[in-house]
C-alpha cells in the first residue's frame, strides 16, 4: 500500500490503482476496508469522484460500521 501511496503523490494514478486492485484480490476480509479507503484517496486525487463513491460503497458493504467510510 505504501507503493500505491507513493504513486499517488507522483500523480501516477493508474499504477496506484493497479496495485490496490491486486491487493483487493489477495487481501483478507479484515483488510479490505483499509484498501478500499486507500483506493478512495487515489480516485479523489485523480478527480474521479464516481469511483470514490463506488469504493466507499464497497467499503461499507464489507464493514457497515466503518466510521471513516460513513463520514466521507
């Protein structure tokens, strides 16, 4: 996830998204909300707000009580 964050700071959004999507495939259920929220940050910086919404929705489906996703 750190690599995805670095790519985001470098405006290399596609690469950041690829890393995080690959993590979603491998991650355990408990780690999914954190990955979805990181993906939200990438899409927000990239100004793809519809994707931000989709990631927040996916995060809430995995963890309906996730405070960060609910307050976003």
